[in-house]
């Protein structure tokens, strides 16, 4: 699979033509850079090696990357976001899946989560908190989104897994599990073994589970500020028994200022974070 990746440096997007390849030595997928393309806003189709110019994802990126086409791209995303909201609020899993499949013809899974599903679910949560959306509609949106992720995961489960196992969890009181399902989905798509035990698990139960599964790392997601205390307690208890296991903490309740014995992922466990954790190789 060939696609273009952005890397933001001092507020400017730079692009790389990359290819997913399977590395038999580590039994995992990694990215191989084919060509550095320069500023994303300046890319022309002539900058792409001829063999890749007809790829739909490449055509789409080049079409919308130029500064004069940014409003066009934004219009497209807004339209798809509106369609996705209607399908989620109607509980129409067939239509929701169709929107994902249309998006997936042009972009990869992480782009779908980052550019469509994640911001839309955040907006839905905001509407509910402002009493502009009833709780029943919020629940049907969340449940339909989770059903979509389950279907996506079932499509990716056939991918080979390597020997890196990851436990995904939330502290006691944290009832939001969609973020964990997205993390799980990304890991599955990359061939990792993910044990998603969210939501709201007591610290002692998580520790017993970690003892049993012996994961290579633990991901903890916290969405609500009131669950930060239980999150700190959870990490402290894990650290008292497993001093060296990597712990990664993310979620909208988390800030870089958290004084905590874990790696804080302010922007969530998206492609860039996974790359930084060396779960995806550049």
C-alpha cells in the first residue's frame, strides 16, 4: 500500500511518499519512505513517481493538498462528517459502513479515525453536554460507532500478529470506551495483539490481568477529569509491582503537565504517537 504522510514542523506540513511493507525480521508492518516530497501545499502530480500516479489515494491527496484547494478539501470533509452524523444518529450501520468504505478508498484507517470519526464523536459529546442533543441520540451514535469499529476489526483480524502484546484499559469510574476501541482497532490493523479490557476496571483486577497476560506495554485512556485521581492510583499500583513495563496515558482529560509515572500522549494514540512509541516504523 502506497500513500502520502504529513509531518508538521514548526506549523508547516511536509509530505513523504511511503509504502507499507511487512518486515519478516520483526514480524510486523513498517513504513518505507519512497520519496521526500517537500511542502505538502506545493505538491504536484509530477512530483510523484510515475508508477504511483494513478493510485486513488495519491490522486486524492494531490488534488486537495494545494493551498488553493484547502477550502475544497474542507468542504468535502464537512459533507462526509454530516453524512456520518446522520447515519450514526439513525443507527444505520449499513450506511455508516458505506461511508467508511468510500473514505477508505482514498485514505487509510487512521486518517478515517483522525479526520472523521474522532472529531465527530467529540462534537456529539459537546452537543450532549450543552443539552443540544438528547442522551438517547448520543448513545445510539456511540453504539453505532462501536459496531462499525467491530466490523473494521473483523476485517483486519486475519492479519498476522507478532509477539508484542498490549493491554488497553481505563481506570475505575471511566465509562467511556470508544477511544480504547479506536486504539485497539489501529493496533489490530498493524498486526498487534490487543487486549481491550475497558471500560471502568478496578486497579486490582487490572494488575491480576497484567500478571496473567504479561503484556509488553499498557495503554490507559482517561476521558473525564474526575477520573484522573483513579488513573493516578492505577498507575501507582501498577508501578509498585511492574517497575519497568511501559505505560502510555492518553485521552482528552490528559495534559502534558501531568506529573505521573507514564508516557503522556497529549494528542491521543494516533499514527504519530504509535510511530513515536516505535509500534510503527518510519
